[in-house]
C-alpha cells in the first residue's frame, strides 16, 4: 500500500514538474528581489518581527513543534485546500521568497556565514517540500482547466493529499528537527553547566 502511494506521488509530481519548476523560479526570483531591493518592502520588518516573536524564548521541543505545525498547515493549505487557480501557491512562493531575501539582507555582515549555516541544512528538506507543495497546488488549481487529460478537481485533490502525506510531510518533519537543532544544542549546554 505504501509503495503504491509513493509510486502515485512520484507520478503526480512528474505530471506537475513544470509547475514545480515555475514555482521554484518564482521563489528564487522573489528571494533575489527581496535581497537586492529590501527598501521596497518595509512591511517585511513587521512581518519578520511577528514571525520571530512566536519563536523567541521557547524550549527546543516547543520550537520544533510550533515550527512544524506552522509549516504543515501552510503547506497543506497551499497544496491541498486553497489553490484559487494556482494563485495562492504562487503568492506563497513570492511572499516566502521575498521574506528570505529580505532576511538575508538584514542580517548583520559578520553573520552571513551563520545565516547560511542556519538556512541551508534544513532548507535542503524544506525548500523542496514547499516548492513541490506549491507546484502541486498550482497543478491542482490551475492544471485541470488546461490539461488534455481531465481528472476532476476531486481526483486532483486526492492526488495532492497523497503527495502531501507521502513526500511533503516527511520532508517538513526532518526540516523542523534540523532547524531546531540549535535550540536543542543550546539547552544541552545550559543543562551541562
């Protein structure tokens, strides 16, 4: 059963591969835009502060749990629930890209290496999960309107859920654990002193 679900997930991802690629390009372009022109996005100051406030001063398990729940909900909404002809997943890619680029730009210069160390290890799992989710959301919301093979919206919803639970969910779990590693490390140091 699991093997069949994984095979169906890979087949669905293959069908959505061009939309996944488009979303990836949009995400990268948005990141570059946020990085090069942060002054054009003053509202990101407030958004970043709100995001950071939810995670300041909490223990490692709470951090990982909150982060995982936030990412799982965001991914499920854009992958399976609200696609609005692919507009919502594209908007999610744009806003996440802008926020990433803006955050990199606003990191103090000596911390660029630290930003890379913080982002890349969990990003190896989170970025593909999000891009696959956004691409599948576009495939679900937009694709069936222009496809010559016409699975119904309900069939695409089912396939999107299978991809979510077999591919995106495991990737986001690993990403949250890796992202929480610094909180775990900090707590271990506190307990050892």
